[in-house]
C-alpha cells in the first residue's frame, strides 16, 4: 500500500480499489498536557481522488482543534485546505 502525505496530520493511502484518507490523532497517552503518542484514524474510503479531495476540503473546518467563531475563519480554513490539495496534485 502506498502512502501520500498531505500534511503532518493527514495522509492518503492507496490500495487496489480505494483512496483512503487518514488523520493523525492523539493515542490517548498524555503526560501533563503533552501528547506522547498518536495513531492514524480513518477519515474514509473513496472511489476516486476527486471525491477524496472534495471531502478533505469540505471537512477541513471540522478537524480544527481550536474553535471557529466567524464565517471568515471557515472560508480561510477551506482555502488553506484547497491550497494543500492543489499543491499535492501539482507535485510541488
């Protein structure tokens, strides 16, 4: 199975039949406030890269750890996600 990194907290895995989106999440082991472990959590199975990219971009605001208080912040987060996918597709 091949892996393509989107950013430090998300990646795409390729198998014969699917594009698999995964997100890095805390494993649940904490010392004080610092995470000491992580695991990759399934974000979904997708039939095409296009559908995966749409899901990644449209759900970007939901993955944020901090609170979102304005529509401007939502738009900014979505634009950032779009830039990451565009950069990945162009191979930069």
